[in-house]
C-alpha cells in the first residue's frame, strides 16, 4: 500500500508539471546579432579626364596597284622574291624582247628611208625655185615639187612616230614597280604567254604600299558635329585632328595619327559620315586588312571622379553605389555614369570626392547596415 501511494504521488506531480508547462507563457529565444559585413571601401579617384570615342574599322593601303602586262609575249623572267619589299622603278618581270627589237629596227629603217626621200624632195624643190625664176619650168611643175616635199615630210613624221611606238613597246617588255611597297607572289610564272591588250591584260602581281596606312571608320552625325565644334573652338579644321589606333591584340592605343579626310556627305542609309585617319607604319606592324580600333578625343579635358565598374550596381534603369557614413553605416546612392576610362568609369553626378564608396563586398550589404571597412586606394587607369 505504501508503494502504491508513492507511485500515485509521483504521477500526480508529473501531471502537475505538464499542466504548468502548457499554461505558462513562452519565453522568446534571443538569437545572436550577425557580425558586421567586411567590405573594402575607397574614395573616388579624382583626375584630369580626356574622353575618347572609339570606332572599329580595317587598315587600308594608301596605294594598291595591280601589275599587268602591256604587250603580248612570252614571260621570260621573274625578277623578285614573293612578298619582298620593292621600290619604284625596280625591274619585276621581263617579257621576251626579240620581236620588239626587230620591230624597232624595222621602224628605224623605215624612218631613214623616209628621211632620204624627204632630203631628195627638198633638193628638187630648191632646183624648181631657181628654174621658176629663170622661167624654165611652169608654175604647175613648181607646185607639184612643193607638194612632194610636204608629202615626204609627212612620211618622215609617221615613221618617227612608228619608231617611238616601237621603242615604247620594247620598254614595256620590262615591267617595273610603279610605287614603293610590298609585292605579292608572282601570279604568272616564266614561260607563259601573257596578254597586254586593254582590259584583258594579264595580271602579273599586286603591289601594296605599307607606309603610311589608312583606317576608315563610320561616325554618327552627333559625334561629327561634336568634333567639328571642338575643332572650331581651337581655331582649326577637323582635318588634322589627333587619332589613336589599337590592333586586335593591343589593350591601349599605342599608334598615333591624324584625320586626313572627312566625307563631304552623310550616308542616308546608315546616318554616318566616313572619316579616315592616316598612321605611320615604319615597322610594318599595321598590315592592310587587319581589324583595328580607332579613337578620337570627344572633347576638352576636364576634372572628374572615377570608380571601378565593380562598385556600381544596376537597379532597372538606375545606377547605384553604396556609400558609407561616419557611423560606418551604408546607404544606397543613385548616380549618373559617363564613359569608361581604361578600367574605371566616370561618375558624372551623385558623388563627392571625399565620400567613401564600397568597392568590394556589395553582395553582403543591406540598407543602413553597419560594416567593417577596409580602406584601399584606387590607382589611376591608363587611357
């Protein structure tokens, strides 16, 4: 009986404890506050900014000449190495000269014969003049001899022209470089018959000038107007404006040149104006046909603020940065961005030079949250 009483008492105590736990109010659990987000902050870089407008195009040769035969004959000799640099006047090809030397000799002989007949006609006219004074011949006879001299002189002139033509054809058998440049491989090898007749003339090779070179780009109307107004402010024309060039494997723009041509009319289809820059190419690094990027200065240099792109967020149509105050709290700030200068972005509006901006760790931030900052210094960007 005593055991039963003890067990009953324990059971009642357990029931009493359960009722108390169900009826008593729940005590809220206090979670620990998250630590401040670790971020890197920096003040915007303040420097003199020159904005450039960048366009794409291809390098072009200033001069490109197709070398063609000017007389018919068998190609006797190729006098250059494929891809070599040639100078104006260098002998490139030789066409068989024997038929043309023969033609020249024949023309010279015809000229000598014509000159002999002309000399005879002169002597006869001189005698006719004396006989006419002595009234030994008629006027009709004198006129006939005078006309004979004129005919002989015409024959001499014709023969002289034939000699000049024969000399010219003989000269054309030696095909020489018309410009300085780099020549292609020979398109016709020695021993082949070449044609020198007009539009069907045989193409022998191509010479492309290499220094300087052109780069032509299409520029929109607003940009052209901006460049012209800037040039007018400086008292000059758009021709001569400085331009810079970069090849496909170059990050910066190491090649300097100037504008030498602006198209007189706008293309109504594209709404652009062709603009051409000319660049020195002493080392022949700029090969015609290469892809290239050309840039022009968009305006006068000015003082501006810059931030790296990684510090700028996008919120639909807005650009946003995170700015830290003196209490180490961060807030969002709308800004207006400008052009990219190297690895940095121009901040046109919404930022002061002495403010601290979060550069790294943006994904951890919440409005008005406290951060644990690490200050860094931005380095100037190469343009």
